[in-house]
C-alpha cells in the first residue's frame, strides 16, 4: 500500500512543485518555507523561526535579511521585549502566497475534474484522515510542533505565550467564542 501511495503521490507533488516554480521564481525553497512559517505565526521572533525551519540562527538571520530586501518581510521591535525583533509578512508576500495557492488549486481542479464524484469524495475523506494521523504522529515524534486539526485548530501550540500568535484569519486563529472541551475529549480548546 505504501509503495502504491508513494507512486500516486508523485502527481500531487509535481502539481505542488510546478505551482511553486511558476509562482515563486523570486524565492528559494528555504525563503518560501520561512515566509510560510511567518504567515502561520505572525510576529514570530528570529530564534523561533530558525527552530521551526531547522536552521542555524545566523543562517535564518541572513535569510531574513534577503527577504526584507526583497520586500517580503518586515521587522519590528517585539511588544514585550524591544530588543527582540518580530517578523511580519508584507502585502507583497501575502499576494505571492495567494497567487501560489490559486495556481496550485487551478492545477488540482483540472485533475479532479477528470475524476468521478465518488472518487473525489473518497480522496478527500482519505486525505483528511491521512493528514490528521500524520500531524498527530509528527507532533509525537517532534516535540514543540503543533498539531493542526482539519478545521485548522491548533493542539499543543508551543508558540502560545511566546509573543507569536497565528495571524488573524489564518488557520489556528480563534474564529469565535472559545468553549471548553468535554472532560473525555482532547486537551485543547474548541473555537466556534
């Protein structure tokens, strides 16, 4: 089964890569990854960015210098410690990511249009379950990495309380009143 999935995933990966190459020719893979982390954790500091991208602090700093020069990132003093710098995306970076996602979705839509309705439903159901299990396993294997539910809700986010929070409207940002989770449920909060 894993060999068959690996083979079938090649098409999905080629769609992702083709969209990335076409849309983000101005950014390297490492730069795009950093931009996506900053998008996910608006206001993140350089040390956490380096940690989440598996880079040395000095390498992450140079990468951010290049992203600032390219007009993709802004730096500003931290809210709690003025010596610490928080990172934010620029409107240009947000447009670039929106363009990347739109291109990727167009490519996926062309492929999905050739599938049966039953196949599309089964694929979506299977991918959601695959994603949920994969994120849970990654979180168990790699401490300090949040798990995202299919709804986008974060479980065990290590950046809460460290001055970086999900950007408003981004996955994981509260979308309504917070309700407690029943005692028999997972140890997280639910948002409406």
